[in-house]
C-alpha cells in the first residue's frame, strides 16, 4: 500500500482539486502572500520552534540529508473519501535520508510529524509526469514556465509489490530536482 493516497473528492480526481486549490502558486506574488499568511498563522516564534524541532529530529535520527519533496494530500489513514473538496488538506513533505530508510516528514501543530517511511533499498526508480501521467522531459536549465502541475513519481518495491508515491510541484525544474535526490537516496 502506498504511503500517500491520491483519492477522489466530491467525485473529482484529487489531482484536479489539488490543481484548483494551488492554482497560480508558482508566481512570486502568490508565494509572498502564502508566506505572509503562514507567518501570520504560525507566528514568528512558532515558525522558529518548528525549524528547531525539525533540526532536532534530523539530528536524533542521524539523517544524512533532507530536502523538500513536494506536496501531497493528507496521508493514508485519514478518511479522505468523506471530506468535501474545499476542506482537503495539502501538506508539504520533507524527505529525510537515514542510513537504511527514506522518511517523509511534515510540520505538525507542535512538532515535526513522520508521515511515512520506506526502505532505501526498495527504491526502484523516479520520474516526472504531468497531471495526466505523461512523462515530462527534464529541462536543460531552470525556466520560468507556466505553473502547470508536475508530479515527481517515486517507484519502489514493497516486498515484491510495485508501489509508487507522487509528490506535486508547480515547477518541472523543482520536480526533477526532487526526482534526482530521491533516486540518489537509493541504496544497493
């Protein structure tokens, strides 16, 4: 079973809902507004406390490195089928590379929350696709393309069963950067 589910909401595939909820999030004014709203919501002290909590978690678990890994719907285990589309939560994910595992983290209310983990040796491949699942070629350099939805796909083997995780980005360049970092986390 995958760590993150991309369900349907109100009869629509969640990717369409995600796309509508994050429309335009690639532009600078939108990023600035999002940062302002998050800072106002959290408060400066809370934001610093969460950064320190994440740093303590990474140190305590002897993480080799960590990196932003895109956004996902709430993790499996939360009933997403009965939630109206307007109330679906999109959470940013940080990947932490441990000695033998790849751990997915998000900021919780008071601390960093672990939302899933997979063995590094189980990583098979990575790719970047669009919302329809069509492969997106890697750009030669960073571009200022339109903020279309791109998904970094992490393929892994769960005791012989093929699984995949999808992480959403508004930039093909950033999606490919995450894909390379996930592939580099492969062990074995």
